[in-house]
C-alpha cells in the first residue's frame, strides 16, 4: 500500500508543476497587461500632429480636484466690467468704492480696476459720455483710464 500511495503523490506533483508555472506567469503578466490595456483605453495619442484628430477620453476637467481659484481683484474687476456693460459706469464705480471700503486688501488694486473700468466705459459709451461718469474713486483713476483710452 505504501507503493500506491507514493505513486499517487508523485503523480499529483507531476501535474502540479506546469499548472503552477502557468499560474505564476499569469500572476506576473496579468496585472501588467491590465494596467497597460487600461492606460491605452483611456488615451489615444495622435502621432500625426494634427490636433483635430486627438482624442482624450478621460475628462480634462477632473471635478474631484478644485479649480484654481482666481484672485479676488480679478473676480471683482470682471464683475464690475459686466456691471458697467449691463447698467452704467456710475454704478460700477460705486460698487468698486464699496468693495474697497469693505475689503481694504483690495485697495492696492483699486487703481488698476478703475482704469480698466474707464477704458471699458470709453468703448461702451464713447469718450465724452464716459468722462461724465468720472468721480474721485481711487484717486481719479477712472478718469485716467478714460483719458488714456481716448488718446490711444
């Protein structure tokens, strides 16, 4: 009986060898294959150089990462320029002064914002009408912006 038990054990070991080798090979190769095929499925590189054919299936705007925040003075300037277009420069200048009074950290940007408002007012209303909205906000920078855009 020991002879048959010994024979069966050898037979099992003999069959286990190739299966074990295949299993080990798959264990090493399969993760690499899955990573590479997943990476290739996400992006397709355009080697031709024309940008119209390039495709990126992964979203360029990753919503899990917060967008870069804009500086407060840039947000304020854009809001006031929109307000100047929709209402009038006087309202935009009043809101600029209120924001600078409310948030003193914006004071160092007041001149550049007021000049931008002056330039935009000339484009929207013409030089003489834009000048009529001038007031002493940020050391008359609005008027400076009007005059600079009017002359150049």
